[in-house]
C-alpha cells in the first residue's frame, strides 16, 4: 500500500486553490515560492489570496486527525485576521477523501466563528 506523501497532499491543495482562482503566495515543498512562516506555534502548508481575500491551507493525515490537540490548532488557525486590514482569514483543511466524515465531526466541535472560517477539501489519494 503506497501512502500519499506530504508533497503530494500539498500539491493537491494548491491545485484546489488554482481551480478556485487563488494565487499562491507561499507553499511548502515548492521550487520557486518560499515556505510559509509559522502562524503562532503551528505550521501552515500554503498561503494564497484572491483579490484582497487571504486564505491559509493545511493538510491532515489520519494520524493528525487522532491528535487530541487538533481542535485547539484548528480553532487557533481559523480565527486569525490579517495584520493590517483586520480581515478574517479562511482556513482550507485538506484531508483524504476517506477521512472527510471524521474531519467534519472534529470541526463540528469548534466554535461557530471557527466553523464558518474552515473549508474542508477532499484530497485524492494515491493509495493502491
């Protein structure tokens, strides 16, 4: 059974951004773009924008979904605002398609504001 690598998951998230018209500002595992700076104590996989709207993207594995600290991480990242314009930042959470229901359950336990700012993205998996 071949597992999807971190780079493949980030590439799938970037593809989702591009399909929705977002311009990637920074991303992990990129050749030409810099890696995004950590937000608080948390790593982010990609940052993009569409006009003046800024979005962050993270990818999660099954191991990440079992982490008891995940709800606090999602809540922190989903309630961020831009530094100068104080606009809300949307958080795109990429998870393998087979784990979407588990991710939805975790997100349903978060605050209303955080739930509103999180968009789940089902990522294709290359499992054999």
